[in-house]
């Protein structure tokens, strides 16, 4: 199903104004790795959004029938950002069939991120979901439709995906699934869906993420390059099966409140993702020595205390230490006493599961 149900005759005339959204980053527990043309994922992924790691975007728009599309400005944290501006311009050009007004729009985009400066955290999920929400709001205003309904968020997720795959999972609170899975009938490769509350034990709404900034430098291999290497990967088919299997187990852990199984799957996904990178052709390593030291400490701490905590990694060296609200103090002490030493200039972010995007 394509959530893009716009009436092709809806665009008529002039409009101008401003739409603003704040949208979060998300952390995947089952990883999206590898994609087909059109940003269709090779396997389903599951994540939750963060509270502190967000981007706020405003689009000032001016639409006139005689205009043709133009991005008149793009600013990130008060500064021009050429690299990001080009990516956004090509995104906006590519999605004009989904928003007829875009063909006649002049847009000025300003954005502000709350991510600490050069934290080494991917901001594209937050940025593309916020952008998609602003565009959907401009459209809703023109068509006089509601921004609170299911279709609105579904289209925003669909459009976000076209900017960056993982962005489509930033639209909802709770646990969010992107990619077709036989276990969730409403799941789709084209947009993400929120898991119903009855599928998730209440403990999992208290998840926290202590983000350890091991390194904040530029990565030697980007996520896009990594996804591309999956096409010829010798383990590609096995990886797809593994992701479906891990999703099944994670869904069981979530519904049954099984924290031990949850931790096992989350770590297996993180290490599998990095093994896929190492066994790509050419192979590469994004973990740093301090990533491994920190993993070792986290695992020893879990064994000695029985506290259910686990690590996950995105396509980079930084560690997301996933834990529950009730263990927040113990984790703070672990970070302060042992893990901070492995972080670049002692940097870490005390984040938690968030409530999803907000219009402002
Ligand atoms: C390792 O969504 O950044 O974080 O679709 O090319 O923009 P593009 O890739 P991106 O890939 C994220 C990969 C990951 C795992 C995940 O978030 O599921």
C-alpha cells in the first residue's frame, strides 16, 4: 500500500507561511543493514526514539503557480551547511511527485540540533523525519486535512524513508518496526509502524540509553557505502534470515517482559552488524579499541550484578548502553567510575526513550 494518497488535482494556488517540527533520533535494536533501490530494506528493523537527541526544523514556504522549486537557504545551528544542503536539495527534488506544491515552492529551511557538537551521533534520522513532517504539515494546511491522524504520520514516515531509511522509524513513541514481517501484519517496507501497547511489556517503556562517545571523528566508511556492500556480501541471505529470527525472539522478549532474552538479542544484533562490516569486501572496522574495552566492562558488570543492561552499536564506534529506569543510578555510577575513561574527553549522553516528534 502506498500511503501517498494525495489528490492529483489538489494543488491550485498561492500559499505562504512557516511550519516547524522537532523530531528525534532513534536507536535500532534489530538493525537495518542493506537496501534495495527505492530505500527498500533488506530486512525488518526495530527501534525506539530518544528524548534528548533531537533536531528542530522550520520551513518557510512561499508557493506561487509561476514559481519553480528552489531551496533558497539552509542553515544548521545558525550556519550554512553546504554538504547537508545538497543532500536535502536532492531529497526535495526526488519527492516532488509526492507533494505537488513542491514544484511551485520556494523554501527556506532552518534547523537546530540538540546533539552535542560533534557527538558522533547520526543526525539524519532526526533531520529527515522533521523535514518530512514539515512538508506533510504544509500539504495538510493547503488541503485542510488533519495533522493528528494515522494517515498523516504514515505519509511522513513514508517520505522520511526516502531521505534516510532509519528516519522512517522516528515518527512514533514506543517500539517501532520498519520492514515486512510475518509476525506483524500491518508492517511494511515502505513506512514504519508503532507496535501496539499490548505487544510490549510496560518495563520496556522505561528504557534508557547512556550514549558513550568513544570517538567523534569522521567514519572511514559511511552507512550508505556499508549498505551497498551488502549486495555482494557472502552472508547476505543468512543475515536476512537472522534478522527475521532475531525480530521474532525480540517480539517474544518484549511481550513477555523477558529482559535477559532482550539483552541477548540486542547484543547479538550489534555484534552481527559489525561482523558484516568486517566480512564485507573490502572489509572494514568501525569499532575502536575503547569500544571493545567498554563492551568488556559492560559484560562483566552484568554478570557480577545481574542487572539487565546491554550494549548496542550503530555504524560507528560509539556505544549505546541500553538499560531500565530502575537501574539508572547503578548505570550512572558504572559510567562515572569505569566507562567514562574510554570516552573521548569523557563525553557521554544520558538519554532515554522519548515521546516522538512535536510540532512547535
Ligand atoms: C546501522 O538509515 O543511516 O544505523 O538509508 O542510507 O540513510 P540510509 O542509512 P541509515 O542506516 C542506518 C543503519 C544503522 C542501523 C539502523 O539504524 O537500523
